[in-house]
C-alpha cells in the first residue's frame, strides 16, 4: 500500500524506476532494530511480519548486512548504473 502511494505521488513526474530490495540477515536486523530503540513487541512483529512480506518479492536483493550506510549507497548506485566514479 505504501509503495503504491509513493508511485501515485510520482505520477506526472519524470523518473526512472529501479527497484531493489535492501536485505540483511536476521541477526543484523535485530541489532539495527535494537539500536533504533524499538520496543521488544515491535521487534517481534517486524521479525514475524515484515521479513515474510518481502520473501517473495522478485526485485534484485542487495545484502547490506555487513555494509555501512555509505557502502550501501555506493553499492546501490553501482547496481543502478549511476555511480559517478
């Protein structure tokens, strides 16, 4: 639903849709959610619902488990063919 709303907001604007699914292993996902200070119930919900919601998404996956934000951004740009180096 959120994805559809984003696409609707882009309607009439020029853009190039390059879908990627950013993914990390469950252990890293737990660390990141704890770092965001999410409560245990929210973490449990995310693990049971969110990860399953993306299990059948056909977009190319980029594993960011061991990458910093900057490394992730560089890899996304590289995969999209947008790196400027």
